[in-house]
C-alpha cells in the first residue's frame, strides 16, 4: 500500500487528465449547456443579464472543478477542518454583516459576488465529518463520547442557517451530515433517539417559525387553501409542467414563464420552465443526467480505497441526489416549497460554487484513489 | 494511519449501508418519474386548459343596440356616433398635469376630477378610464387639436342610444347603465358585462331588451401574470341587436304630446280589430337621452319632485276612476243580463234619495223623463243609479272584466298597473268590510272604488266599437302573424252581407274563431248608436267636439271626482276651477271613429282637467281628425305588405 501509494503520488498532469471520469464530466457539461438554454428562455429569448452571468459562472466554476480535481486528495483531507471552520466563521459573519433579501439574511456582500455561506456548508460539513469518521476506529463509532463532536459540528451550522431563516438549506445541510454519520456505522437507535427528540421538539420549533413558513407547510398539505398566496407557486408550477405534455411547447414558447406566471423561474423553478418547453422527454433527459452523475459518484466511491474517500463520495452522491429530488419534488408538488436550488441548472453563484467544489473533490478521489490518506 | 484490518471491516460496513441508501434512491426515482408521467402525460390535457385560461383574457365591448321604428319606419330610438375620451394612466408621462390639462380643455368640475382620480386608483394602470363618454363635437375637435401634447389619452368613436323626440319617452322607455338589480333580474346580462353597455330600464327598451341588446363583441388578448395585455390574439365584432317596427304612428304621438302640453294626462289610440296601439302618450314627458349617459343629480331631483310625475307612464300606470265612461259597460251589462230593456224610462229630478243617502245627477235641474239612449247621450246619472241598483255590483264587475278592465294590457311592461274592478268579494278581501248598496250606485257612474288605466279604457271602448270581439293590444309588429291580425276586420266586413237567416251561423262561426263578449250583439249595437247621439246630436255631452261629415265619430265623456263633494259645497256651487289643483276632477273621454265602419278607438285623460266634455273631448277631436286623415296611409302600408 505504501509502495503503490508512493508511485501514485507522482502523477503527471497527463495522468491526471486521463484519470478523469469522462462520463461524469460530460454529464456535467451537458447539464451546463441545457442550463444555458433554460436561462436564455427565462431572459425572454434574449442574451441578457442572467444568461451571460450564468454562462460566465459556469465557465469559471467548471475550470475550478478541474483545478480542485487535480489537487491531491491528501490536501483536501488535511484542509477539511480549516475549510469547515472558515465556512462556519462566514456563517457567523452573515448573522452580523449579511445582506437581507425577502426577509432572510443569507448573503455576504463581497465585491465580486454575493456569497451564500450556507450553500458552501453543504459540502463543508460532509468533508469535515468524512475526515472525522476516517480517523476514529469502527469500534469507537457507537460510543456516546464520539457522538458528541459530530453532533455539535452538525447542529451549529444548522441552527445558524435555520435562524437566517432558511429552512430548506438547513435541512439539506443536516441531511448531508446525517448521511455521513449513518454510513460511518452509527447504530440505528441513535437515529431513533434523535428522531424522537425532533418529534417532541417539533411543536416548540413550529412556534418559532415565521408565519410564511407555517403557511407554506399548511399550503402544501392543501394547495387550494390559498390559491393566490403560497399555493399559487405550486399550482402555477404544476400547470406549467402539465401543460408541457409529451414534447413540450417548444423552446422559448413556455407561456407560463414567458407571461410571468412562474415564480422564481431563474432559480428554484428552472426545471419547471425547462419542463414546460421540452415536455416529458426533456424532463426525463435532465433527470437521467442527474441520475447518471449520482451513479458515477457512487461508482467512484466504490473504487476509492480510503474510508475518507468512500465516506465523502457516498455521502456527497446521496446529498447531490437529494438536492435534485427535493427541487424536483418541490416543483412537481410532491413536497412543500422549501427553497432548494437545482444543482448547476439554477441561477446562483454560491450553489454552483459549492456543487463544483464538491464534485471536484469527488474527482480528486478518483484521480488520487490509490494515494494514502493521512 | 489506520490499521488495514480495521479499515477493511469499516469499508464493508460503509458499503452495506450505501446499498440501503441506493435502494431508497431507487424509490425516489420512481416517485419523480411517476409524477412526471402523471402530470405531463395523463393529466396533460387538464393542465393545457388551465394554462390557456391563464394566458388569454377577453375584453368585451358593447354592440350597437337594435333600432325601434314606428309603423311607417321612422326611427324613434336609434344609435348615434358618440365621441369618447379614454385615459390609460400607464401611458401618461405625468398623470396629474395631464388631468389638469384635460380639466382646462373640457371644463371638468372638481367633483368629476375627483371621481376620475378615484377610478384610476381603484384599477390597474393599463385599464382605460373613461374621462367622458359623450363629448360634443367642439370638445372632441379641441382634444384632437391638442392630442400631441396629451400622451395617454385616446379619443374613441363609439355608438350610443339616441331618442329622437320626447313624445314617445314613456312607451319606448330608456336605457342606462347596468345595475345590480338588472343583473339579478335579467340572466342574459351576465355574459354581457362590457364597458359602455346599456340596458333597457322601462318601456319597450326593457320589454325587448334581450333581443335588442345584441351580441357582445370581444377582443382576446394574451396577458401576463399581472393582467397586462401583451398582444391581441383575436377580435369578434359582436352583432347588432334585433330591430323592431312598432304599431305606433310617430305623427300622432307628436300631435297628442303637443295637445297635452302643460297638462298632466294621456292619450291612447288603438286599432279596434288588430289591437295595434297607434298612440300611447303620457304627459308631461321627459328627455330620455339624459339617462343614457347617467342623469345628473339636479335633473333627477327635478323629475322626481315634479308635481305631475313626468317619469310615470300614465297610459298604463296612471289609475283613475272611469267616471261616466263606464256607463257603456253598465248599459251593456244590464241589457245582456236582461235586467232592463232600452225602452225603460226613469224620471231625473237632479237628485234621488236612497238608503238614507242623497245621490246627485251632474245636471242640477234634472233630465226629466229619460230612456236608456238619452241616458247615455246626456250621461244622466240618476238613470244609471237605477240600472246599477237593479244590476248589482257583482254582475257589473263580470262584464267590466270581460271588456278588459282590471287586467294587464301589454306584456313585459313592469311599470303597468292592473287597477281595480270592485265587487263584494274584492271589498271583503282587500278592505275587510262588506259591500254597501250605496256603493253600487256610485260604481254605476264610475265613481267609488274603480281604478282604471287610460289604456284599459281604450281597449274597453275598442271592444264595444268592434261589435264585442275580444282583441289583444300590442305594440310590436310580428312579420309571421300579420295575416291573422287582418282576419277579424275581414270577418266583421263579411258579416254585414249575411242575411238574417245566415246571421246565426256567423255567430256560431265567430264564437269558434273569436272570443265574443256578448250574448246578443244588438245590445252592443244599441250602445254604439247611443254614443253617436252623445257626440253628434244636440244635447249630447260631446256635441261641442263633433267633427264634420267625413270624420263623424262617437264618444262618451267622463268626469271623475277626486274627492267627494260635501252637501255644503254643492249648495255653494263651487266651480271646479276654484278648487286647489289636487282636488279638481279628472277629465276623461273615450271615442271610436269613424262612426260608420269604425276602425279606431281613443281614450283621453286629463288629470284635474275639469269636465270631460270641456277638457278631454276637444283633444280627442283633433287626434281623431289627424288619425282619420292618416288612415289611408296606414292601410297602404298594410296592403303593400312592406317589410316589417
């Protein structure tokens, strides 16, 4: 293992390029291209602000993805704690210096980008916990003493994000963290305890929810309750997708989005717009690309030797899949509107940055799969 | 670095747990794909409809209303081009200064400006606000002159109702804006709510509203989520409403209105065979055009506070005791019931005492010995007290109802009143008291509880004049049925040639074909002949209003008391003119013309006009003259079978 590891550690750039997972890279690129078209449509068929900005971001972050991939996995392993702490610090800064938009304080105004640290935390927490469980032995996993640190590492960012308030993102952060804990082998009973605790504290938590959050949950349970209020989004999204039919209304012909019936069409509802214009076949194509990406990440997880790499890849694959499922479930009216972007396709720098970073580390696992960790 | 053995078991555990997660993912994939299938394939049709509902919105606009013409095709109510000014707030550069400029150009009042501003704030900035829906030509041209400085303002040429003269205001009615009550009453209006649409409120405008209103046109626009129009998709011009030709003669309407000028009252003229209402005028009149664009408060107050109630159609809503005009019916009823015969005489001394009450004849000195013909001709009250006493109120009321009193005359006129034909049952039910014999005597000369409309009196008289056949009054010509309407006239004409032997056969035939109102037509003919005396013989009540040879007609005067005279007033011989206006008698007159081969019936009522012979008969005389002069013209129209 040492021997092979030392050989592998001297990879040339050529080796690294050939080490890339081609299916994954092509799928990412295809989703990127699809998102250009979708964004062009949201701009009303013009090469306008959102489209330009989205393409630029994709190019920058796609390049970043390659750079991250080529960096040794050991570097990411060693930097896991600092990365986590920096993002945590940013989250604390958001509390004090963050920009507020539509009642929620989520963004840090940097000069070139409005950064949303909660998006980065989705990847940061997985990275942190993967390293944590890599280091402790399997015998220690279920000792209560060893459960305290991950629980704290998970709860602090979740609480910080929930109070922004941003229910959707905090749920996705928590979910990513829990997947790592689960994969590491923590017994079912601890999850049961946590679940019970959650159930009992839910009524208290609900009393802290903002009225709009309560109404979202109630509206999901019965969308006709408030057809022009919170239920409006679900209803209009379903109309758009349903009216797309088998083949869609055609590129730039999505009347629902063109006539402004679709809310947040650049961001959370980008899939709705695409689905209206390209129909069932288009939707299935996008969904399959996402499944393909998930499958490739899991596949990379299989091939990685280290438990850090495995934990990271499996967890990120699961988290990535859940981001997609939550967004689609939301626009299809299967779950409440929680405010979760669709990876790569949704307009938004921080979300794309986080996904590209996350996928970059996955790719680094693939390229440096034989490298020793520690 | 971890030991490889520990790492091995750990990695196996991770793999196992990942397998469970993958299974869960598969379930989610099925969920999402299933949902996509259900939305985009199974329920696609439903959502496509919903999407179109979102996408398109219709703006309705009012079609031109059907035209109302008189018998000769002259327009009574039609449409004219109006110049409107619409403002689209969104298009204005500076709304306040624009409104200020418009205020100066059009001399708008502060109140009007306030209303416009309130309207603007209550609707979307791209919805047009109507600044004025009826600009004068000079205002319109002034606006067009300044148009380049008035961004956001649109001059629009539209159509609106116009009424050509006031004499037919009551029978034609008027249109106005749709009210909540209209929407409840008229179901067809629900799909008709277009900007600027008007609905008939009274008269024929109301009766024929559903046919005349036409089909609403619409423009279909694609709209965005905020309701803003993006582009026009389709346009439907709508359809003009159905036009109607009426039985009215505009010339007679105008003449009648002219004759009633300064008086309150009404003139009705009817074809005695066809039931065609040739004139139906109520006075004073009003300008129905004022209602089309919304009547102003001052005009409205003036109309409703006017002593003579200009808005009431007195021809069908004015209720008057018939006075002596009822005597024809009393005579017919008594003869038909064999209570008396034409030869029976009574002595009139000017008054009679019965049941402890004193009953007076209008002629203080008395008529002396009177038979029935003289009683009708000179309108002797004492004679008819006697007849009524023997006849009884219940038998009289049956005959009166047969001849049309107490019934609605014209369909679809909500403002029409039924009136009262009194009898013992009626009094018990409505007043809760039993009938006094004295009341029978009052009823016998058309006083007391009687309430009749001028049109009812006209119909009553028409059915006497045509020989006792039931007819139905009508205002609107009907192309398909015109032949049927001519047949009664033909039948009466043919009947003259029947011999006595075949006469009874004709009665059987007429009973089968027409509803006859008599048992013995001789009784009707007797009354008609007596009425000839009333107008054309010395001593007749309307002798002063007779017409020369070619226009000879026959009529019955009536003077109905508004209040009962006290014995003291009778002694003082107080003249009608000396009483306060409200207490003066109503003057009535019914007549048919020409006397030989009658064709038309007329009723005239002048409220508080005094005696029928002085106030009502002279009006009737002039109308009858004009009517007979125009008879040939009317016949020609009919024979030519001109387009109806």
